[in-house]
C-alpha cells in the first residue's frame, strides 16, 4: 500500500486538493448567495439547494472551461511549435520522437497505438481531443449555468429573464470568458519564457539547474 501511495502521490494530492477547494468554494459561495438574498429581502437558501443554482454552477464551469482550453491548446501547440531554451518545448531539431511511430512498438506499447487505421489516428491525438472535448462541454455548461445565474440576478433586481441564445450573444457572457482565457494564456506564456532562465531544483517542469539557457527541452 505504501508503495502504491508513493507511485500515485502526485495525482492523489492534486485530487485531494481539488475536492477540498471545491467544497470550500461551495460553502463560501453559499454564504455569499444568501447575503445577496438577504439584501434583496428574500429567504435564505439551504446548502444542498444552493448547489443547484446558477450562482454555483456558473462559477465552477466558467473556471473549468478556461482550464481545459489552456491545457488542450498547450498540448496541441507544443506538438508543432517550439521555443528555444524552454523545457516546455520539444528540442528544436526534433520534429517527432521515434517512439511516436508504430515501427517502434514493443510488447508493452498500448494496444490502441498498434492498431492501424482510424483507431490509431484517434489514439495518437487522444490527449488533445479529450482536453478540448472537456473544454467544449465546460463551455456549454458555463453557458447554461451562466444564463441561470444571470436570470437569478435579474429576478432579485426585478429585471426580465433571458434565454440561452440571448445570453450567448450578450457581452456579459463573453466578458466572463475572455477575462479568464487571456489570464490562462498569460500564465502559460510566463511558464514557457521564465523557464528559459529560471530553475526549480527537482522539478520536471524545469531544466536541470546546471543546464545552459539555450538548452531546449528536457
């Protein structure tokens, strides 16, 4: 058991942190929402009912949307583009790794990687497909819950509700998306460029401490 925990410690810690923070987000969001209801002279909402509101859903899926966009775009772009000196880039003179091709398959290679035709094509691109698909699903969920949250605010303020199609055409929806999309690409850009000259001992996201600045890749 100790060996299994050590071999999976990174994902276990990340998942645990996710669960802790989303629970805390829901608790604090619930309190904020009830404060808004009290200000509008409405009765407070129970915690479990709050989890079904647009207020909570929009906050969750709006963030998931831009995280999956960032990761999907990053995985896909690094397959084709390079940055001299960055460990986040593949080497400048390496178009594709030999192990990316079925000729280098071994007995331990994934079965789908060795199957010819469309199955292999999909598997060869499955990581970016999965991440960008999660982005699309989160985008749709953000749109639906964002519409609900907007209508909840309209109800508190005595305004008229809108449909999903009306909300997707509103500046409010795209303002929510763009403010997050730009920040994610800024963060990725900082990681790519700062890692050229800065180091973190022991991290696979960093070049070795003694590596020259112009060393590209890991």
